[in-house]
């Protein structure tokens, strides 16, 4: 009976010791989170390509699907043809006024010849006045035609710029018809299938960056003074009922406002009513899962 009694007492002491040490092995606990992005369709049309699978790793910016762009392409072809037609109405001003300029040059030559004849009394003043009047008329015609041609070219240029803007809009819509992931990550959920109609704003899939996990923990005010952005801490992820795995972590965010302790979180000082949220970034080796519980130890 003595031996049995001492054995029971020893087991109880070991359990109490283990529990006491367990409470002191971490300074705060929380849940692992991942940066999630919900990707929606930016255009409307049939999903002619969309072959991703849940659990698939995606590279940021790489095409993984496409919405039908046939009508957009045909509209672009039409606009480009219209641009060519508009550009054909653009005048070469220098060539168009070359004839009048040549007539003016000829009349000025005649003007000098008649001036010499008038001075030598070989021609009368009226002949010279007629030449001067013809030069004045031609110069006015030159100014008027130049202004007309330039106004026409400005109008054509404005129309061409408008068509260029429409082409740019079509090209932007074509680019938005290409489906890609904005981040490097893993597909968590897929909400559409190839062949279905994708309306603008329809959710297509959800992707998360699970390589860099974030553990959100809550600390008390007295712990806040011992933490800073960029500080290294020890992170422990649950690996079963009694096992934990240690990871190096970096504090990347500390809340500047206190909040009431979440019911699902136990802090070192359970009597505290207000705590501060802290995020620790951890490089995932594949064993940390979203929603898994973890703890930190402040170095």
C-alpha cells in the first residue's frame, strides 16, 4: 500500500510540474493566417480557358485562363480600319500650297520686270498695278488655303486620336480577359469551370500565400513594452495533441489600439481585459496550415 501511495503522489506531482512548465513555455497564443485574395472576372464572356485545380500552386501574373475575346478582336480590327480611312484624309499642306506659292513667285518676277519697264517708260503704271494686285490676291488665297488645310488636319488628328483611345480601351478589355493570380500562392477554392459564362465581378477562385504564414497573437500591455517591429521570436505550431514544432518568426505588425480579449484566446495574464494584436511572419515548410493554433516565446 505504501508503494502504491507513493506512486500515485509521484504521478500527481509530475503532472502538476508539467502543467506549470507548460504555462510558462509560451508568452502568447493565436491562430495562423494566410494572405488570401479572391479573384473575380474583369470582363464578361465565355470561359474558353480555365484549367486550374484546388491545391495548385500559381505564379503571380502568369496566365491561367481566358475569357472569350472574339468580339473585342473584331471591334479592334474595325477601329483600325477606320483609323486608316481617317488618316487618308490628312493633307500634306506643303504640297497642296506649292502651286499657289509657284504662282506668287512667278508674279513677283513679273513685278520686278514691270518695275524696270516703268522706270524706263517702256510700260505704264497700270500694268505694274495689275501685277501687284495679282500678287496680293494670290497671297490671300495662300493664307486661306493654308488655314483650311491646317483646320482639316487638326480635325482629322482629333478624330484619329479618338479612334486610338477606343483601340486602347479595347486592348485594355482584352488584357482584362486574361485571368491570372495577383500573388504567388495556392488555390484554396475554385468557383467556376471552363465553358461557363463569366460576368464582370463574378468570383472565379480564391488564392492564398501559404509560404509566408502569419500568426496573430494577443499580448497584454505589460508585454507590449518588450516587443518591436522586426524583432525575432520563437514560434511553436501544434503538431498533434502533445507535440509542437519550433519556427523562427519575425514581428511584422503591432496594433496601436487595445481590444477586448477574444474568447478563443488565452494570454499569459488571463485577468487582463484589454490586449493588443500582434502579427508574426513565419516561413512555412508545408506543415503549418491555415487556422492551426500556435504560440510564441519572446526571446
